[in-house]
């Protein structure tokens, strides 16, 4: 597999967007499992980073984070 270092930032972004937008519990459970099993960590810090924020507030942070950590070139909706 190539560029596996990008998996964690991408999953982190998906987790945060899910937390502040639609909060699908199935997506949350799958991502929590992935973080626990793949990276041997939990999502507590990500959850804390999302508390009290709206999708509009968090998207600039996510875009900046993804541009620094990945080669993702998407025009993500705010």
C-alpha cells in the first residue's frame, strides 16, 4: 500500500465532520474501531476538538489540516 500515512488524517477529518454534522452512530462506531485497532488510540481528543462547533466553524480547520497532512485536492463544502 502506498501513502498509508494519509489514512489517519483522512479518518480524523471524517470523524470530526460526522461529529458536528449528521452524527451517524454507525460511522462513529466504525471510525472508533479503526482508530482503536489500526492506530491503537482512541478518539477522545478528536471528540473534544469538536465540542460546541458547527460544521461551518470546523471546516477551515479540517481543510488546513488535510492540506498539511495529505495530498487531498478536493473543494470540500463548508
